[in-house]
């Protein structure tokens, strides 16, 4: 395990050092680092689990070697579509309504927004979009402009600072509307009592994701993760500052997928890099126990079209609770098929 400290040049150096000795990588974090290493990693044929769900990392006819990059869940556009459909199905928005949309420039925000645009066109919703820098924190002006358009809800596709800035501006503007966010925008600290906007987060914010919350211990996978983590923390392997939240589940999911691919490669008798990637492509129903089921037989497609809706909850383990298993909506399936 190596820390690139969000430095793409350092990530390239670290990868070059480890590349001769590895069969695959269980996690590569950071959209800039993933983009920077893509030509080298895919040329080397190193199957690599990505921390993130950008559809830009799916293989295409122009870049087939992106098959060596592996997403552990539903892509951002599909999560966004499913989440917006849930807003409509639950009566929070309706055909003809205006929905604000604040998204960060780049592989995350722009990718998710593509799903939002597709949903709006299909469902008869008008978007009031605002593109912001990934490090934006003051969203007062953007929220004020959206407010002037009488929105019934707002969607946020950006990092935690953007979601926090949006909620703060909404609260200050007296705009009491639902906020749908892609799960990377959320930090469990947002519901802490010290946060002046904690109540707004708990009552108005909803998350769309293919990853189950830690608090929903209804699967063997979730129970296993929680038990192993608790035992390891008691044994002193992890400090008390490390919390049992969704990130723990995500790390487990990445390792689970890689483990199932390794098992398939072993059974096929080919433990080479090419053999590992080929084995991954035979897995049609990967059950991690902490995500939706995943299908890797068509690597050009999102491994799933299904999503969950979560809600921030300070009392819940990990800071969020399951609201709805949305599954795969019709508009998401249309987006996947295009």
C-alpha cells in the first residue's frame, strides 16, 4: 500500500516501483491520478479497482484497454437518474417542475450531470444548472439564482465542501427543499451537533449510491465487515479515530470483487494478468454483501444500473440510514442502453 498524497506525479512514480511485482491493484484513489495512470496501467494490463464511479473509466472502442480499470458499483449518471426518479416517485418533484443542479467541473460532477440532463429530458423536468469549481465552498450566489427559479428540489454532484456550501446557502436563504447528492458528497460529520446545518442535513438531504450504509446490517457481508472491524479495532490494529462508515464498506467491496476474480482465474488455470482480467469478465452476478449485485460480462457498460437512497442520520452507525432500495429505474436502463 502506497500513499500518493493526491499527487499525480508521485502516483506515477509509486506505480512504476510496484508494477513489476503485482498482479493487480485493489484500489486506485483520485480521479486525476486515475486519469494520469490510465495509459500506463492499461498498457501493462494490471487489473485495477477504482475508488469512484465515473463512466469515463469504462472501456470504449477507442480505448478498449480501459477494461483493466474496474468500477465497483453503479456509475454516477445512473445513480443520479435513479435518485431523481425516486424524488419523483416519492412526490418531492413532478413533471413540469424546476430542479436546481449544482455540479463540480470534472470527471465526477460533469459525469453525474449527464445523467441528470437525460432524466430531465425524459421526465419533463426543467433543470437550473450551476457548474462550480471542485474546491468551491461559497455557493450563495448560485443558490440565490436557483431560488429565483422556484425550484422544488436541488441535486448536488461534487465533493463534501460543495454539498456543505450548498446546504449552508439553502438554509440561509430559507429554502426548505429536498437535496439529492451523489454519495461522495457526504461526510458523516455533517450531522454532528456542532454543525449549525445538522438539522437541515438530517431532514432534507438524501444520497444516491450503489453502496449500502453501515447501519443496515441485514446482509452477511455487512455483518462480516462490522465484526471484523470491531475485533481489529479492539485488538489495536486501528485507532479509535477510524470510524465504521461507508468507506469501510467500500474498501471491503473492492477487495471482495478482486478476490472473486482471483478465484475465477485460479479455477481457469490462468493466473497471469491477462488471465485475471479475462476471469473478471466471466463474473455476471458478483455479490459483495455491501453493494448492489455487479455484472462484469460487458465491460463497456456500468456493472449495475441499480441504486439505493440513503439519508443522513447522526444516530445511525456510520452516519446514514437506508431509505429505499430503488433498484434499476426505466430511465436508467434507457441511459445504459444508448
